[in-house]
C-alpha cells in the first residue's frame, strides 16, 4: 500500500483482547524466565557437572528443531487461542509437579530430563501458536506499536535473570517453581477470556482432518513460502542471522573471560548496553511511526551495520564495544519491528501457523548450526577471526539475499502497518 493512499484513522491499540494477551504475556514470561534460569543453576548444583547442564540445555532446545514445523498445519486448522491457554495450563501442572518432587524428595535427573524435553516441546509449539494468534488481536493500523511493545517486554524479561539468582539463593528452587506454576495458571485463565473469534479456519471446520490432509497442508505451506520470493528471502537471511547469533553465543563469553580480568562482568555490561538500545528503540517505535516507503532501506542498513558490528566487536576497545552493542541493540529492534510487523500483516491468517512454524524451525536450526561450527572451528583459530568471518558473511547475505530481492521484499516491508 502506498504512502499516498488515504487511510482511515487507526483504531486504539489497547482493546480488551490486546490488553489481556499483553498482561498474560508479562505474567508468564517473567515467571518462566525466573524459574528457568534457577532451574539451570539447580542442575549445576545438583549434578556438579557441566556435561549434565549442557544436556539439560540440549533437551530443552531439541524439540524446537522439529515441533514448530509439525505444529504449523494444525495451528492453521484448529484454534490457536485454545492451544495457547491449554499449553499454559499444562505448563503450570508440570512446574507444580517439579516443585512437589523437590519438596517430597523424589526429584532425580532422569525426571528433570524428561520434564525439560516436554517443556521444550510445549514452548516451541506455544511460540508458533502465539506468534500466529497475536496479530489477530492487533487493531488495524497498530502493528508497529504492538510489536514495539512485544520487543520491550522481551528485553525487560532479561532483567529478571539477576532477580532469579537472588531468589534462588534466598528461598530455593521449589518456591520459584510454585510461583511459576501460579503465573502460568493465571495467564491461562486470562487467555480463556479473549473474545476474538478465529475466522481463518471457518471454511475448513467441517473437513475430515487425517494424516493425508495434514501432509497436504504441510506441503502447501512449504510451497507458499517458496512461491513468495520476498518471504523466502527474509526467512533465508534471518536463518543466516541466527547462525551468527549461535556463533556469538559460543565465542563471546569465553573470549571475555580469557582476555579480561573479571571478563564475565564486562560481557554482562555489553549485553546490558545492547538491551538498553533495544529498550530505547522499542520505546521510540511505540511513539513514532517509521515511514512506510523507507522501511526496506532502513531494514537493509540495519542488517548490514549490525552484522559488521558483530564482526568487528572483538577488535575494539571495551568502551567502544559498549557503544557498538548499544547501536546494535537499537538496530536489531528496528529490524525486528519491521520484519515481524510486515510479515505478520502480509501472510494470510490461514497460513500464519505454517509460515511461523517454518520460520521458527529454520532460525533454531541456524542457531544450533552456528554453535556447532563455532565450537569446531575454535580449535583451529581464535574467536576474533571467527566472529569477523561470520559477521562479513551475514552482511553479505543482507546485501545479496535481501538487497538482491528488493522488488519482492520491499512489497512486504513498505506496507503501512
């Protein structure tokens, strides 16, 4: 839609349903962040083993490779709202069970491993359901505002990690797990009160849905992504960005720890600078709209500059690192806002589940590939060179994949949302 096209004034963002989904997200995200970090600490304390901690992380992540792709066709057929609150009720029960196992003394690592895998599977399906349902609750003309709020909330939950450590030391894990069970239960109760009627699957409600129809929907979703060259370019580039993120997650902390005295604290400081940049960006985009006709150009610049910033970061003095990470945080929330608001507004409601499932799966796979590659190559070369190589490759991807598909991507990005 061109900037010259006259639009009716946007409806107020804070509708009843949007308020419910936002407040419910705050409650469940904070509880999940606090208890999730504490659970990781408990694994280390209980086992005293880095291997078991790595296994805990792996079991949580593993379902994210497959489950989003599997869930997509179902979420385009059945109620996303019902999926969301059902999964929250189940999560509440699981965390309550974990707490009971600690209180009554039957906790063990195999039990935790099985529960962690189930929680990972639930979370990966939940993300697709939530991402596909959330845009249906945004009043027309408010996509940028709504997703700026989502980005702010995502950053704010990161500040709950230090609180998690404090509470874990003071009161132990069981009360935190009980609190998390309560937050999930409250969020689920709130989500049942959402009034929005899901019409995207209205014409399919009488279909017989078996494995044959599921596979047909699955193939249709993949075919849609391949045919939509703009969406394919965006998904491809964000998979590359995820590879860079995976590389950084493996290399940055060891570099800081081995290079600087108290390097882990310096690592936390630059991470904080990035979060401040993200918070500032999210706040600005809530108040001010990006010009629709410039979104593609803004996103492309953000992709290239962010990637090169990541690539050169380890060659810079620490104070400059913090500035670069602040700018990177500002640019990353800019690209996030443009990408998610544009794609969720562009993809038809009846295909959102399959698109978001594929997108989630590819991004998780990209991050895992980056972690594996970085771990393997770090044996042969240093962290700085590896970060530089992958930063350059990611910047090149932005120029070649996004820039080379300008006609198709700009059709998605340069929309009024």
